[in-house]
């Protein structure tokens, strides 16, 4: 039976109240057993439910990255995403999903841009609303994040986002505001950064805006290790410090309460919000401290595949090369063809049920393996090589991992745990075992038989948090026990990669061994705020190859092939939590590869995978360009469905593709680790490019189809507080397809500088060939016309004429209409 919150609060001792305001461990709240208060479980999100382990977790469904979900522009589909995640949460016995991420893609350089839906606040907020509803209609709590302006990784725990009130309200708070108004998420997660000088986890915005102006009632938790004070954070409204055990609550909070720095009334407010979330968890029927299992069903797989296809954007198809012919031979080129870029890096990553590479997807689609050339590598650090390993038991694709109380060679060395792992990355952030000593020093040996497919000199690399050596047939190829340099891996806590080389023969068995010492053995002094527990090591391998040779091989394949698909792009090594991208370039030699292949075969289809824009200096040469994001489990199948016409593409860009990084609105003001000035103000994304009339590579809202559509008969009517926009949409082509009607609004004579136009509504419609339908989009007058008036700290809807622009992209031709607001209105609230 769910707890009675008020009755429970009255019975709690002070020590119990204080305990409830922090986690008990990495993922759970504190239980109070004597009063029947259980321990609620949280789990990452946003593109899948990992469960309670980074290391050796139960496999999970992996969705396309949120940028891809944003590209669907499909609110009904996002509701289905929420429903699926609720099912996955139940499989993992999780009560709270740490998602969705609805920060704005302020700069494409942001390391976590792939986690966000869009550069536009309305699109972000509307999609987040359905995501949250899908979860919470199934009694799983959503914790939307990161509130607010968590838009870079460099110096993220101390960087000060300096933002005008207007930009804060119109751009960065707006998606959160929409989600609160339309979905009422049960929880918020605060951002790591400062906002105008104060860390968000202790900022008065929690009380003045979130709980005051918006009247939201729910739990506010910190991001992990994102609490920086005791009294300030509690008084500001931070209910829950995560993870536990606490750094700032416990004895420090007891002292603060007893010295009246925190009143008992304020403490009771914090505890009440925790208890309300626990009560909601009880009502879900999800067990507490329950088992973790899987949900890998045909229904799950079908939805994951649809999400990939519906998020794949056809950017260019000048000669109608797509869709390809399944009956004709296909050649596949590029690093992203066989290495599945299924998700970005950091807390969004998880262990997938399975992955399907583009190469595998095409093979399945055509019935035979295509000819293949890698052309160029795409790795940043050397890639995982588990696929070349065999364990002691003879199982392929895994190695044996044993845990010891002492280093190799020690007289009393004992093995206390043994696992088989299917990747050459050991992220022991949350690994625990009863035999790990209090000093957290332990050792790991990972062993396997290695067999490589080609003769050559092979590079082995390691990045780590701890100490390690790597051996091939007992020869030490790489020693990382000293002379370590700080790097970006493992949430910014790992070392720079070290590389050692050795010559290997094809199809010969080699005994490999990685000897690792836990984080506590590390010789480095680190200033990081994130503890990684047992430490981590990532081992990689690649055969040395000159770029000119691999490109030449790809060119020869392209020359002799009628249908060529080139897969390039980024992966979790380039886009990840913990660091930002230094530029918008593809990995080294990939642009040269694409140029050379296009010169050899101008009909080559270019498929770029990324979670944010990349520069395309070769774009004018390419007849066909496709953008696919990190696609999750069904990456290859979903992309192949689009390339071969089994799915007609309908996705639209949720961000602008600039010609180059220097054109981005935040170029001068991005990435400073101490202070980041949001100097572009409200002119983020397309709002900037249109205002300065800057040419872009591909505009916001752009995306093509294998059919064609025509918009006509626009009608705009205003009644009371609602503007109704109706338009006829006709499929004028020969294939069934879907189109996204985009409604933008502009003010005729604003008293301040405003964007040329702003997205205020959208709707997706599917039509058979030759059919038409009337699409209706209703706009709230205040929401569609208002700007944040910094002089009075209110929203202002000015008396004026407003223009409606309806199209299928932010650029190009639009149908035009108008309506009038006769009286200026100043207002606050939702």
C-alpha cells in the first residue's frame, strides 16, 4: 500500500529526514524500513534504460539518438517512444527515467548535442511532452534534464552560462516550460553549470520560476555529483543530492538545520517531495530492488527499426539515384559501414540487445554481401577489437576477465570474481564486490586468444583511469603504469591514449593479456569532481594502413561498381559527454575519401552518421546525401529500409547545417571553461542565419521524400485566444509518403529586434499517392506572439499585425496569411 506522505513525514526522525535528501548509492533513494518507505530506483535515459550498472549491465533496447527522434517531427511516435521506455523500465525494475534531455543545441560543437532534440525550443518542448506522457501514462516517472543552459562539456561543472533574461526565457527555459504545461513531469534534474554566476542546483530559479511562476510540484534532483553546497542548495529547492552516499547532506545538513541555516519547514518541503516520488513509484507496481531483465520482443524490434527509418533525413537526391535497386550489385565503402555507430558516448550509452551495422542491413536487404572497402578509418582512439577474440571456452567475441586482491606475481594473490565480457572496454564505475578492500585497490587480468584477418603491423592503444599493461604472447606491447597524461575519456577522468605496435600474422593464434589496476593505483593527480569507483580501461586495436592506399582501394571499387554507398561520419569517440568537439570536421582522411570516390563515381550515395552537423566541403559534388543519426539496435536495417525504398523518407532536420563552423552563431562564445557568454542572445540556429541572411548548407526543417507534395488553400482565422491555421496538403507524386507542415509566425512592426520568423506549430500527415487532406494547426495567441520583456520581467504580446508562414522547411516558398492582435497584453505564468 502506498505511503501516506504527511503521516510518514510526521513520524520521521531528523536523521531520517536528512537521509532521504540524498541517494543511498549510485541509483537509489534511501529506504526507511520502519515506516515502510522503499528505495526508488533511477536509470539513464535518454536513449534507453541501462539499469543499475555501467559495467556488465543487462542488455537493453537502444533508441536512435535524440537528434534523430527530433528529426521525425512526429509527436505520436514520441509518445510510443515513451511507452517503449516504460516497458524497458519495468524490465529493469526502474521507477524513474533520467530523461528526456531537452537542452537546446546551441552549438553543433557541444559534446552532448546528440542527446537533445533540436535547436528550436518549440519542437524540443512538444516532442518532450509526448515522451514524458508515454512514460507517465504507464506510471514511470520522467526526470527531464538538464535544467538549464547545460550546453557545453568543457568545464561543465564550473562554467558560468551568462545569458540575458530574454534568451533564457524564449530559448532555453521554453522547452521545459512547455513540458511542464502539457505533461507535468514528476522530476527535474539540475544542470552542472552556473547560470549568471550561481550553480543551478542552488539557484533561485528553482523557486522563483519552476515552483513559483510555473507552479510545478515535483522532485528536483542534482545531476550526478552536481551538488556544490549544503544550505544554499537545500534552501534553493534541491530536494535530492545524487548519487549517494552524500557529499553535502548527512552531518553537514544536520549541522545546518540545528544552526538554523536551514529551517525545519524547508527541510520538510524537501523530504515531502522525495516521499511523493516514492509514493508514485509504489503506485507503479514496479518492484523495489527488483530484478533486471530484458524486453527484446518482436514489437520492440519493429518500433526500433521504424524509429531509425523515420529519423533518416534525405538531404539531397538531385538525380533521383535513391531509392536503389535491390536486384543490382551494390558496393559499400567507408568506416561507418561495418562499425555500428549505435549511440553517443557517456551516460547515454548502454549495452544493446544487439546491433545491426549498415553493412549487415544492406546484406539482408539485397540477399548477398556487397563488395567492401574501408577507404579510411573513423576512430579517434583505437577501436574495440572483441570481435577478433576467443575466450578459454572457445566462445568468439569475448574475453575472460578475472578480479584479484593483488597484482600479478604476488604470493597471496586470490581471484575473487570471474566474468566474460564482449567488449575490450572495462568501465568499472559501479563495479562492486564484497571482497574489494576499503582502499579500493584491486587488480584485473583480461585474457583471450587473438586472431587477425590480415598480416601487418597492428597498433594497440589504451586510455584508462588506473594502471595497465598489455601483452601479446607474454611480450609487453604497452605499459601505462606511469607517465600518464590527462585526457577526455571516462567523463573527462581518463588518460590520453598511449599506443604500442607489434607485427602480427593473419589467422595465427596469439595469447593476449591486459593487466589492470583499479583507480586507486593511478599515479596521476586529478582535479575531477566525478568519482569512477573501480576505474576504467579501454583497449583498442587497428592494423596500420596508409590513407592513400585505403582510399585508392575504395576508388577502384567505386569505379567498377554501378551502385555505390559510402558510409562516413562520427561515433561515440567523437561525440560524448565529457568533452566538446574542436571542429565540425569528419575524422581524418574521410573528406578526402569522399572527394576521391565522388570523382571516381559521381552517383555514389553519401550517408553521414552524426549526432550534430558536420562540414561537407564536397557537398556540391554529391548528387545524393543522407543524414542518419546514431541509430541504436536497428541502425543498419532502418537505414537500408530508406536507401532501398521500403520506407519513404519523411524526416526533417531539427537543426541547421551550416557551411562551416565559423558561421555558427555561438562561434565566438562557445566552450570557455570558466565563463560562456551567450552573445547571440535569442538568435540561435535558424533565427540567426535568417536574421543575417547567411547561406547555409541545409536549413532547419529541410528534408526530402521519394514523392512530392503541394500546399494550397491556406486559411488563417482568429477567435478569442486561438489562431486556427488550415492548409490543404496533396501528395502529387507516385508513392505513399508523409509531409511535415511547418507554421512560422513573424511580427510586422515589433518594438524590439525579433527573429525573421519563429516556429509556432507543426503537424505530420501521411498521404497515399494522389490523395490530399486538410491539416489544421491551432496556435495559442499569447504563445505565438509574445516576447520576454526585460523591462517589466513579463511576457508581452504587442498590438500589431502578425504574419503566418506555412511551408515544409524554414527556407523556400511559404504560403502567407495574417492575423491581428488589437490590444497589448503583459502576462506571466504558463
